[in-house]
C-alpha cells in the first residue's frame, strides 16, 4: 500500500471502530436497563434492540446510490448526523417508545456500504483484501471492547450514559470524515471486472452466496436473541452488573484463543460446509448447555463455547464472500451480505422478544439450538444444488 491507501484504510477502520463501539455498548446491558423504562415489556425490548438492523438493511442501497450521485463525504456526513440525533433522542428518553424511535434513527444512518465504497475507491485491487481485514479487525475490537465498556459505564451512568457515548463516538466519526478522511479521487477499477461468467458458474456461485448470506443472518440472529437473556441469566446467578465486564472479558479472550485451531484446521478447505458446520455444531452444544446450566461455572463455559463458534464465523464469512463472488459482482455480493447481517440483527431482537414474552428463557435457548440444526440442513441442501452438474 502507498501512503494514501494506508491513510484511507486506517481512517475507515477507525470510523468503524468509534461508531460500532458506541453502538454495541448497549448490547450487554440493554435488557436489564430497558425494564426500568416506562411502558417496557419483552416484545418492545426485543423490537427496540433489533429495529436498528431493520433500518440499516432497508437503507444500505439508497445510501449507496446517493453516494454515487452526490459523493461519499456528503452521505457519510448525513448518515452520521442522523445517527447522532438518534443517539440523543434515545439518551433523553424516559419511555421505551422513544428509545425505539432513537434506535430507528440510529439505524437510519446506514453508512456501512458507503464506507466500504470509500475503501474500494481509494485502494488498488490487490490491497483491498488487506484493507477489508483491517476493517474486520476494527469491528471485532469494537465488539469486544463494548462488551467490557458497556457494563462498566452503565453501572455508573445508567442507560443514558451509553446513548450519550454513542452520540459522542458519532460526533468523533463526523469530525474524522470532515477533516481527516481524504477526498475521493477516481475509483480504482478491478482489472478483472467485466469478465464473463459461465451460466454454470453463475448458478454455483449464487447458491454458495446464499449459503453465506444465510449464515451471517443466522449468526447475528443468534447473537441478538441471546443477548436478550444473557444479562438476565448473569444477574440470576448473582453477578453484579459492574462485574459483568470481567466475565465478558474472560469469555471473549478464551473464545479467540480456542477458535484459532478451527481457523488453522479448515483454512485451506474450499468446501463451505467443512468451514461452517463445525461452528454450528459447537454453538448447538453451547445453547443446549446454556438452557440447563445449574451453576455459574457451567453457564460461563457454555457461553464460551457459543462465542468460539460465533467469532469463528465472524472472522471467516466475509473472506468467503469475497472469494466466492466474481470480481465484477463482488460489490453487489457484499451489499446483499451486509443487508442479510442487519436483517439478522432485526429478526434476533424482535423474534427473540416475542419468544420471551410468550414463553421463557429456556424455550428461547432451545429454539435457538433447533434453528442451528435447521440452518445446517439448509446449508447441506444448498450445497447439493451448487455441486450438481450443469
């Protein structure tokens, strides 16, 4: 990478980090905090947590189109401004309905696709994978950091402090866009773009992309639905809210170490099932043990097992999309992949909230385990379709 490319990659990664840190910080405490808001209930809590993903999914394409028409920076500024307003609305809310409005506004700042376009515009093709890895690493750090920061900040400042943090990180990102992000030049073109793909190849890669889109949808469905109950379960085991951060830190560090053998073992395989099914199997075990954990130690171990599978897929799936999609269609493929991820966030929050409202925590966890088995079955069916001779 030259200096301009390194600067662009670093700033885009930093933009992702500061924005996602503020956004994710509510995840480990929201279920507990929202119960104190007027008008709250399991279904509204789940919908409020997930509605961010719905608006993100709906607005990715419009933001991308408008950024092509009016420029990347204006749309980044617009999206971050909406995100800041939404964070402030949620921070000042006393009723769950207004937090819902704030979360919807946060989701309406759908700039993820525009940021990736900025990255592609300023990066030669051979360095895009490295730049994407930097972005992925920044999101991973933000997620891990938020699980630790969220409980600590909530213990001393309440839910309001977390939404003010989101507004602050949004404002910092806005300053970076306005004063640090390089102005867009001519987009760098992939030399392979425009190449023909055979009809058989089109059918095969589309089915493989469907497998990957389904996988990222399910991964985030499971994450969001799980965090509707994980904070409650920790509290039931007698863990004070300010101590949740210690447990999350140990679990995340342990999961990163334990997922490395999975990454190394199946790194060279071209078979998507070989890469994905082990993580699904691991998460099935995690959810079944979570559902019937009689002790805190067993609960922590089950959560560790779940995060091994989750983090492995989070690290593996984006690279698989980039590898499977033909160069001329990679941008569209990443857009659909991102929308699938955000729809998973929405579905996990809203469906999980309904399940808890109608049943109980154990039922939700068992349903999640059953959905994992269904996910595996659908992947095997899609794999058979992609392998059939054309």
